[in-house]
């Protein structure tokens, strides 16, 4: 059930990279809240998203981003969802490997910055909002995805600064996402047993669903969050159980 004021009818929302997983969940939630939803990415969704219009855009291509966003007649909500990273340790990095780390930072930080700047005039006219899709990896050690974690930390800081610079016309917030069950969960956690084992480490006892992230985005994009800007909304099921609790022996019988 949507929060009071979470009606997005008549508004146009753009979700970058919103063709699968969390992005698709966000696009569905925005459409269900009544928004006209646009999604842009390099590849179309494998599963059709009802009520969502797809445009092929290479979001790393600055000129292509400005051409696409500049061609929109209106934009009320921008969701910078595009991002991600393969498992890539920092050790023994040669020049080619260093370039791969740089590309991770570009995708997760520079691309959202570029799209936001391209959308600014639209959002200012609409008195709209930007929602960055951050990650808990930006606030804790992220071994194996260090460049990703660093980029997400930068994204959250970028959002806070934008919220001050672009006020009062444009609100800017971040959804800090924890572990999510998607069609690619097995690549990170293993098969069903691995996913279930990881879920047991979350205080609420499960991984997030893409719809959980979508609901948070709808709230931040709506009038229900009209006084919320520069905020980081933690959507992580209570976080992670501290390892020292399992190692401590003081209270064991």
C-alpha cells in the first residue's frame, strides 16, 4: 500500500539501467504509482515491463546522454539506478586491470553525475526530484568490489551536495540499498542454500525484493517526502549482524 501523498499521476520518471533486478522493480513501482515511466540502458529488458517505455542509450556516452535527455519534453523524477560491479580484487592490478576499476567508478559515479546535470533544467522547471541508488558498500569495507564501494560513497556525498545547490527547486536523496534477491543473486551468494544462508544474516530474516526498493523510491519521489532532501534512506533490513556477536563467549551457556 502506498504512503499518503505517494501518487505520481501526471509525472514523468526516468530510471537509468532499469531493465532488470532492482531497476526493473523501481520502474514497476513508479508505474504502479501512476507515473509515466521511461527506462534507458544499453539493452532492452528481457521481460516486458508493463507501462514502461524503453530507449536504448549508452549511458557512458556523454553526448548520447545529453541528446536523449535534452530531447525529452518533460521530466519530474530522475532515478540514477545504473551501476554494479563484478567481483574484482585490488591485488596485483596491472594497467588493464586498473582500467577496469576506473570503468567501475565511471559507471557508478560519473554516469549518475552526467545524467543529473543533463536533466537539471527539466527538473528545475518541474520542481522535481532526483533519487540516487546507493549501496551499503559505500559505508563499510567492500573487499572484492572496492572501486564500487568507493563510487557509492562518492554518490551519496554528491547527492547531499546537490541537495543544497539545487534547492529549493529540486530535491535530491539517496536510497542506500542492502542485499537484494534478484535473478542474479546466485552469482553473488551461490544457489538457493547460499541465498538462504545470507538472508539469515539480515536482522529481518530475508533479502530485500526489488519491490522493496521501488517502494522507497516512490516515497522519496512523491509529495509525501516533500520536506525530505539531502537524506540517505537505509533500506537494508536492519543491516548486518556484527561479527563480534558470533565470536563473543561472555553470554554463552
